[in-house]
C-alpha cells in the first residue's frame, strides 16, 4: 500500500521547482493533490502538472490562488474541501525572494517578502486546521530555509520571513498536538531551482560556496520532496514542532 493512499494534500506554489517536485512525490504515493499557482504566466505549467499527476492515477486540480491573500486562501480551502472532501496534508511552500542590502531595501520589497513567505503560512494554516481538527488528524508542513536559521547578508527580509515560519510552526505544534494534528518545518539548503540558478553559475564563488557544504553539492528538489513525504506520512507520526534541515550539512 502507498504511504498516502486516500489522503488529500494541498501544496501551495507548486507550478515549478520544489513545489512541483513535492506535488508529484505525494501523488506517486497515492495522495490526491490540490495545488496553487499565482500568475497567468504559470497557467500552462500548472495545467501540465495537473495532467502529470492525473497520469499517476490520482485526482488533481490546479487553482489560481494567492496564498498571501487571506480571503483568497479561505475561498481556496473551502473549494478544496467541497471538491475533495477534506484536507489531510497542507504543504505551505509558496515563497519569493527580493534580496537587497537593508540600506537599499524599500518598504515594498520588505512587505512583499513577508506577505508571500510568512503571512501566507498564517492564512493557509488558519483555514486547513478546521477540517483537520474535525478529523482529529493532519500534517502541516511549512517551508522554511537554512537562511532562516543562519541569516545571510542581503537577505534580511527572506531570513526574517523564514525564521518567523519556524516560530509559528513550533507554536502551532503546541496548540494542535492534543488534536493529533502535527506541524513541522523543512529548512532546505541551496537547492537547484529557478530561484537559485545564480549560485550554480557563479564560477569561483560557486566553488567556494560548495566547499562549505559537507556533502559537496547543491541539493535537488526531489530530495526536499522526499523529506516532505516523510513528514506527510505516518512514518513521522510521533514528530511535531520540528525543523528538518535538508541542506547537505550546511547547518553544522
């Protein structure tokens, strides 16, 4: 039997990169998938992903919805419950970066990153805990980052948003543990995606950075997806309030 047979999973920001890999991984293990994308330019990718998931023999539906918007998140989760019946797993993956030194960072740049990365986790979690508490089971998985643990020059907004996710995750684990609803975070290191291509293409700087990673390479989106699958499944049934760093040892 597959690890997520009969489960319903939400994945935000799944049109590409880590989110796409997570949606496919959970679907491979039997989960029905409701996933979001934001921009019109991602519509074709979302359609393709829905078809890939359906080809695995499970139900899937793409929703154009902005997790940073509270009303949109509420409408999205209500639609998912109506369409799929419940929510067993919620992966809060939507995120952006607008890196800049604090001296040059505008209030709008700060607000955009905090809203998309941190407020979205509040918006979505607030909605999915209702069906989860009713069912007395569920797994919420929040995508933090190694930058939220270590910090990084030029990434104060990103680091603040991802550190905030860690505190939020631990608090929700305290609040919902008695209802058998688990909440954990993943802190990826430097994963090969569209957002991090500049690191791989940085020549000598890239080589110097790789030397700081004990495993000596950048991670793959599928490796973050594997960690997500573990936290989504009953293999992690006694794990809550934790931050799992999928970072090749960069955090040690």
